[in-house]
C-alpha cells in the first residue's frame, strides 16, 4: 500500500498540482518500494509473493497487487501467488485473509478477501 500511495501521490502532484518535480520525487520513491518488494520476493526462495521477507505466510491482501497495478495479472509470479492463495486460504468457497496471526489461528473468513478474489477472477476472464 506504500507503493500505491506513492503512485497516486505522484499522479496527483502531476495532474492536479502541476508539480512535475514532486511527481518525479514520489515516483522515484515508489520505484524504490517496488524494487524492495521484488527483492524480498526473490530472496524468499519461493516462486510466489508472501506477506514479507520474514513472514512467508500467505495473505489474501496480495490479491490487491494486481488490482492496484503493481503487477500484471498475467505475470507468472502473480499466477503462482494466486494458486497458492487458492490452496491455502480458500475453504468451502470462502476466503480467509490469512490462516494465523499473532492472536492465533483465524476462525472466520474475511468477506473483503472474497471480493478481492472475485475481482481478480473477473480480470482473468473467469466468470
């Protein structure tokens, strides 16, 4: 979401404030965040995205990466991320945000995650 905020900020600076210098600054920061995310993904040794470098768990919020334009829907790493989310977090047509957090196992599905997944399926042409 830091990447999203910086990309939106860059666009607003450019198109609303007409401040190209500020837009470039925020865009460069967004690129720094993007590079860090990709580096963490590669350093994990896993073929898909996870919660983060020190958190190899799946999180349905990773679905928003394609929805916000961080990664293309046909990018292989996203396809593998989607498959892993379907394996780990979808149960009886319900989507969990994650399986466990610092308070213990998740007992209930996360409704918003189901909408994220539906939107991804729509982008993939799966109705």
